[in-house]
C-alpha cells in the first residue's frame, strides 16, 4: 500500500516562520493542511493576529494547490494547554486521513532533506494497512537553534530525537503516540528558542509546556552570547542538564546552515547508533506488549 504524504501544521502566533518551513517540504508533499483557530486564540485563550498578507503569500506560493486551510475551534477553556494541543493534533490528523502517512511539523521546524525522510518512510508503507493494530512513530533529529547573536546563531551541540510521522495518530503527549519508535538519520532545524525576548515570553505562556518551564531558563538565555557561551552549561528549558553545551553557526541564513550541517560530521547520526537505538526500542516495545 502506498499512502499519501500528508503534512499538517498547527498555525498560531509564529505563523510567519511557515515561510521558512513550508518550502522545505512542499515538493514531496501530497497535501498540506494548516490548522488555524477560527477565533484566533492560543491554547491558553490569548488572542493572536494573523495578517492577511500571510494568506496572500500562501496563495501565491501554492502553485500546485496542495495547501488547505482548516479552521476550527481549538481552544477549550476547561482543558490544559497540552490537552488543547493533543485535541487539535487529533482533529487535524482526521482531516489529513487515516491510511496515509500523517506528518505533523511545527512552524519553527525546517527539514534539511525532506526527500530523504520520505524515502525512509516508504520502507514502512506496509504499516499503513490496519494501522491501529501496529502503530508506529517515525523520528528524526532536531538541531536546536538556541539564540540569534550579532554574527550568527547559537545552537545545542548534539542532535536530539524528535517524532514527526505516524501511521496512527492516537496522540498521547504532543506528537507522541503509544507505539513503536523508529529512528531515521534525518536532521531538522528547530527554531524553538531563537526568538526575541518578547516572543519567547509569549510562547512560554501559551504553548503546551507552559507550566513546565524551568524558572531559571530565561535569565541564562538573556545572558548568553557568541562570546561567552562556552562559560555556561545546562541550557534546556525543562530539565537543564539535557542540553549541556552550545555551539555556534557563523551565519543567520538557514540555507547556509543547511550546508554546514551536511558537512559537519558531529551532527550526523552514525548508522551504528541508529541500529542500537532502533533495536533497543523494539525490544522495549515488545516487552511492554507482553506485559500488557
């Protein structure tokens, strides 16, 4: 079975970043869905504004007519921000269609080589038959962009696993499902934190992790720059020690960063590492199934 490559975005306050993200996946996508709250609210109920120029850009860019705007009510007052996120992801996935590859990407995520990621997905097309009986989730690796500086961008020096695709979108936490994880050697730039201070504060108040952010994170983020970053450690916004060190891209151009990533050996994930990770997770998953 050869299902479609269906891509979904949750569109909110950082919608302008889609102008960086959509071009990285457009040619390989069968369809692209943009989920937008019809009342223009975040998962916390804060108001957002999406300029008409954005929709004009979509119309001009979408020369193959792949993009669908999906508007609905995604903020529910009696749900937490994470519960609202999971609900929206499930609603979007149903629009995208079970029986296809459901790939959800955030506005601030940019694939370095999406064609390669799709090629990896196609190895598992058999899982699109009766997907509820054998749910899987396909992972790539983030290169986390931490902060813009005068002459470039600071980033977390080791790639981090992130889940992007599934055959059965029964989401439990963000994009995670209850199913086997399969790691692939693909890199995605994640502009999660490389914002202005005001943008970062707004994000931390309104995203799915708004109650979990480490209280000391922002003071360190404000203090770090391209000249002193080696003097600091432990940068993660939830559990600081998970991001021990930063490194530096001497450019702010995303295309140039893509070129650097493809040349930087330390950002490549070795096949031997992938093999061990995939084998280990398969064993762990099978043991869980036995114990259920």
